């Protein structure tokens, strides 16, 4: 049962784990922010509502940055 659960967890979350490891190597603060987002989505009662709002905010930020309207907030100019 433990092996089956481990394989399921690895199968569904491998990309998240890869992002968290890469982000943690670059910046512990960004890794903690991503971990907090996942925590809110998974454990709080209204996490599904937060999930959609946060996803739309990230898509909007990606569009605005790709159009060159603003610089990436973490680049500092």
C-alpha cells in the first residue's frame, strides 16, 4: 500500500517537486512562497477559489510581461 501511494504521489506531483527543488536552489524565499501557495490550495477550506484566482493572476502577469508593458517584478529594473 505504501509503495502504491508513493508511486501515485510521484506520478501526480513530480513536476511540482522539480519546480520546488529548482526554485529552492535559486531562492529560498521564492520556494517558501510557492510552498505557501500549495499549502493554501490543498489545506484551506476555500483553496479551490484561491487556486483559480492565483492561476488567473499568474496568466495575466505572464501576458503583461511578455508584451513588455512591465518588467518582471523580481528583476528590479
